[in-house]
């Protein structure tokens, strides 16, 4: 069964864990033991039954009512399985949100319709990050409709405000869908709710299915294999790595970057067996027509045509998590590279998407910057090949942000 990843976004109080907990129950994915455990824990805390406890793994989450780490839950529907990556909504754990969202193919954003909650800067910040990370399909679930008497005007108000913002962020109107729900009461999750007859659209699970059943956003045709190193042998060595795009065949000539070498593939091993070809998503071991010298970890094997650019200067859009210090470095495909310089060109307002004339790298803000690396690397736009368009930044040894090329 094909698995599609859904990045679940939203402010900490807007009901993400409750949504997934209830969907796990309504689709039969939650075991009776898990449901009973959640019921018992709710009683111990003197609360009504809380579906979020089915998903949350830690006692600290149940006591504080917030998700403290990226959590994965899988729900099967028709011929697909949805892997929901529930990522933290509160500012202190934005790093985990970035990690979770970077694997998403579709973003599901929860927004509370309650007057004292509603659209927050954090809501807009999550949309900015998800678009920056290449997610182009967005579903907005307007939650807690039960708290406003299932009022249509309250739903339309949220939809109107967010529709304008998503357009500014670069989401196409046809790829953005709104659905009114009550995650706690199960309205419009897997069936149309009789309490909102004014809503004529599909329930959430069918909207997710329609958005997710297309091709993955990173399945491109050109060969891109990220190397992890070399397995030496008495008579021959094997270069090992993962194919992140395209395929490779025994007998074809390939390029090794950034070294600029051209070699011939004379043998391919997958899971210990010799095969004629390797395909996207597979870990492979390649026997080449000659041994390669030097450090290969982080190198890229491509076709001899349509190669990525090899450079030591990259222009990045960076979401900043901590202040930039004097010592900067990046992690790129498993290798650490010192930054010779980081030149901030301008700031980007993450709540509007507009650029500012100022050049400060503020935590929980964004900038566009030219980053000069201590060595050359093969790069592409993030939308073309995720692994070649994303850099994780560190400042004085601390996680400082994530940067992408072209988004």
C-alpha cells in the first residue's frame, strides 16, 4: 500500500492531536487497548475523554496538553495510507516542526475558529515554512466549529482571511482547500456532518485522499544518488548510497560530483543481490570500472547529462531559529562544511511573505542570504531535488536554522 506523508501544522491549542486521535478511532486504526488507556488516563486527570491521549506518547504531553516532539501516526483509507507527522505548534520546539514538515507532501493546517484563538502569527509562520520547504498542497481544517454553534459566517471569516495569505505565500488557489470540522466531536472528519448542512464539500479524509493520490513532489526523472562511502574489497570496491531521484543501470556511464569524474557502472547490488538496475528510494552498492580515491561521503552520482550545478556559493532562503554568531557551518547530505561567510541580503516577514530592507537574522524570522562554503558541492533547487537544495545551519555549534535554494 502506497504511503503518503501529511505534515500536520498549527498552533499548540488548536487541536492537532485531538484530530488525529479521533480519526484513528473513526477509521478503526486505534486498538481497543490504546483507546482504553486514553480513557483511563482522562479519568485520572479528572477530564472528559480526550482523543488526543491516543496519539500523545508522553505523560508530560498529557499533563501539559501539548505535543513535545514530532509524532507519527498512520491511517489507512482506500488504497492509500496517510502517515501524519504531528509537529509541535509552540515556538520553543520549532526545530521539530521544521524536521517534520520537510517530509510532508501535503500540509494539513488546523486553525481554531474560537474568537480568543483564531489565526495567530504562529499559524502564518507554519504556512511560510511549509511553502518554503516545497509543500504546494494545503488543506485548512477550521476546527472547534462546535464552540461557535457550527456558524457558517465564523467559518467564512477564517477562510477569507487565510485565503489571501496563502496566495501571498505562493500557494495556488486550486491547491488550497478549506473544511469546517470539530476534531473533538468528529464532525466532517470521515463523514459529512448533519450539524453543518450548509457545507457542501467532502469530509476531511476524502479531501486528503484527493490531494495525496497524485505523484510525489520529489519524484523526478534525472539520476541523483547521494553517496555514503565505499566498501573496500580484495578484488573490487563498492560505492554505497541512496538513489533520491531517477534510476541507474548496469553498463551506463555516470558522473561523480563535485569531483567531476566520469566512470562506468559494471555492477549493482540491492539488499545483497546483484540486479540490472537501481531505482529511486533504494539503497544500492555500485561496482565501478575503477576505484575512486578520496572522501566520497556526500558526493552525488548523476547521469553524464543534466547535471546539478557545482559551486561554493549558494543563495538561500533561511528560516532562523537562533542568532548567527561568528562561527557558521552547514550540514549537507551528511557532511559538515564550514561557512567562509554568510551575507544577509534582506529580511523576509514570515507573517506576510514580504521582504524588508533590514538585514538582521532574527530568531523565528527569515532572511535571504548568500552563503560562501569552504568547499564546492552539487546543488539544485529544492523543488527539483530536496536533498540537493536544503542546508541545515549551525552557529557556534548550535542549530541556527534551515535554508533552501529556490523557494
